[in-house]
C-alpha cells in the first residue's frame, strides 16, 4: 500500500485543501463575488431580525405573564412592563396612535369594468375622526404646540371653520390632548355632523352660507372667535385658529404620511393618482411626495371636481370659473353641489403648493356621484360619503383613458354614515337603492358601471 493510499495521509490532504479553500473564501469572496456576498449578508440580517423578534416576543410574553399573575407590582415595574408589551404587541399610545397606515383596497368591480387596477386608500379607517383629516388635525396641533401657540391643559381652545370632517378630527384630538374645540360650519351641512361634534364635546355654530368675502362666512367667523378669545383679559388661555385652508401643516401632513404609505403599499407602481380638493391638502401633499421626492415623473395626477366647483376650469383652462357663477344661475353662495368636503371657488395656499404638478381634471355630476355610491354598496359592500363617490367616478373616468393594466390610486375619505340626511337621502329619493324583494327585479345597480355613469361604451 502506497503512502497516498494511507487513511491518515488522505485525511491530512483533505484538511489541507479545506484550509486553503477557507483562506481563499475569506480573502477573495467579497471581491470576486460581491453579489453573493450581499445576498449572504442580507440573509444574516434577516435571520438576526427574526431571532430578535422571537426573543422580544418571548420576553414580552414572560413579563406580561409575570405582571398578570404575580400579584402587586410597583408603578415603575408596571410602566416598564407595558412599554415592553407596547413594542412587542403593537399597542399604540392614545387615540393619536390610531392615525395613519390605512389599507389600500382593490375595488374589484371598478377594476373589472375598466381593465385597470383601481386601488383606494381607506382613509375612513383612521381611528380618531375616521377621515384623512385626522392626519391634518394632528399635524396642525403638533406644529402649534411646537410654536408655543397651544399649551395643554391651560384652557386653550382650537377654533376652525369646516363642513365637518376636519372639525370632527379636531374635536377628538383636542379632548385627547387637553384642549377645547369650537367649530363654525354652514347651516346646510348634514345635521349628523354637527350632532356628532356636540357629543364629542365641541361647541358648534351653524351659520348661514355666505361668500368668503363676508365676515360671517364660517371660516372668517372661526378666525374672529379665536382672536376674541386670545384678547380676553380674564383668562390665561388662548384661542388658536387652525386655518386648515391656508395652513401648510395641512399638505405637509399628507406629504409626510399619506404619500409615503401609498408609495410603499404599491411598491412605487402607480400610473395615476386621483383625488378631489377642498383645502387641497391631500392632493397636494401626496402629489409633491410622489413627483418631487420619489421622482415618479410619468405619474398622472388627476383632480376630481364636483359640479359647481371652479377648480376643474383652473386646471384645464387656467381660469378659476364655475358655470354656476353665470349671472342668473347661482342658487346659493356656496359651491352648487350636494357633495361635501371637496369643491371650491378659490385657490388655497395648500392647493397652490402643487397646482403645477396636477396634470388633468375631470368634472363629476351629483347624479354620477349618487349612482357610484350605490354601486359600491351593491357590488363591493363599500359604504362611503359623497366626496369618496366623486373620487371613484373620477378614477373610473381616468382609468378608461389609460392603457389596460394600469394602476390607479384614489381616496375613500369618509363613511356614508355622515351623509345619511342629505347625500344618501337623495340616493333613496332617486330610486337608486335596491334591497329586499326589490333586488329580485334588479335596479340601477345592474349592468356595467360605465353605462350607469353615462360614460358611453367605455374603453374603445
């Protein structure tokens, strides 16, 4: 038997080869195979993260069981335990913690009808006031606190002029943060909104609709009330006018949260973003984030504008004008539509901040919004308010002009429960509702949504 055939010699040779290979890998792996090295490091990172989560979960479970079953505990241990549980189980600190990270919902019926993927950001699932105004209200309050304009538990009052949603969000957060709330709103807004505000502890003034140039316009009145409060000499408390229409804390709230959430949820695959504008905060904040920060230069941004609003013509033709302003046709001072929350006949600071980035606008009639609202209930089980219905009509109109398979994102602003006495009452009066024994006979919801909305045959 030769030396090379001896078992010990063979083992020594194998160890030598393995040792040399180890040196080669250690010295040359990163330089020769950078992609493999990168994957290897990522896998290590994921494994470490998984182990950390497991260890944290085990710690939380152990400390929680100890806390629950070991009898009396000190306040320090109690706070420490709950801090650990918070991090491990996703418990949030107060009602403000329920704001944001809302789901992006695929609306199946509209996607099937248009050949595009229509996604809707379910902003009615924000946990404070149940609308996108939660984000705005929270940011306006926090900015005011940073500037020393609001001090918790000093008796300060937040004043705002609103048609409902912003006021509701402010009323909830004001109570949670140690403030009072005073809301001025038009008298023709759905009554359930002012009743809700009352139950939330806010003072509510319903005023006759008036043009923005009138001192008694609901926004101007709120500003005046805040000023009068601050000038009082019998109290140290102050009045703070939130000023949602002009405060840049409005659009920056959406630029910091809503825009990034949409980008992350879609992986940046967005062909069109469609939204209405009242203050202009949502469409401006989301648009600025997607187009300026994430450089989505091919993104098409479309304004959804209800009848009676002048923004459609401002975007399409550069002139702020609504047909309802024609002499002899204007029936009231406010925007001539039953839609609440969007539509306006002036340019706000928030809207102006991103106006040049908006590519197109579509006009939606009240009847189209009413039909869309009913359609969403019958086909998708989604019960929304008037502004959400306008957004969805505009999303369909936009999708029909896009290549098949395009991804269109819009906003579901609030629930239909805040529009029962006005918008949804009109749905019923027009005979659009189908339920019970009537469902067997069919109704307005039958057929294709494109035909129902009067958009012709749709995609050609």
